[in-house]
C-alpha cells in the first residue's frame, strides 16, 4: 500500500475513533448521571474499542519503522482483524440495544444513533485495511521485506 494511501486511511481511522470516543463517552455519561442505571455494557465496549483502535494505529504505524523485529506482518494482520471484529461486534450490540428502547427522543437519542453510524463507518474502514494487508501478504507483496518466515519467501 502506498504511503499516502496508508496515512490517509490511518488518519481517517484515528479521526473516526476520536469522534466516536467523544460520542460514546457522552452517551455513557448521560446514562451514569441522568438515569438510575449504569451505562449499557455495549457502549462501554465501544469505548474500549475506540481506545484499542488508537493504540493499534500507534502500533501499526510506529512498530514497522522503529521496531521492525516486533512488527511481523502476521501480527499486523491480527491487529487489523481484531479491530474489525471489535467494531462489528460493538456495532451489532449497540444497534440491538437501541432497537429495544421503548422510546428515544432528544439530543441523547441523536448522539446514540450517530455513535452507531460512526461505528459502522469505522468497521468498514478497518475491514478495508485488513483486506489490503491480507492481499499484500498473501499475494507476496511483502516478500522482499525479509520479515516473512522462510517457507513463505520461497513460494
């Protein structure tokens, strides 16, 4: 993947993570301060996914440059896939929670729906980068880097 495309997608993923972290935190704060219930576990999971995503972006961008022995392509693929899985499961859990509400109105309802939409866009972004990395990895695009195991280099 070219550097400009890579940085653009990573920047988009980071911006979405920060935006969604703010939205999800607003919803969690609303539940914790304005209702008698604690915030739903699905929104807490989304907050975790945003923080994990920001840490993953830091790993995916810094490790290959500064710590090449730690940045194995299969580890990067695992981190990418894990993020996609987290966003998919968080998006489904949050959408199910929202669908079971007996009523939803006001600013908090709009913010909750926006959280679901931004989570869906984040899921698509992580699936795209996972697919790009998997294609490069399995088509042999990373063969010359010397970071793949020996049997993979001989193919």
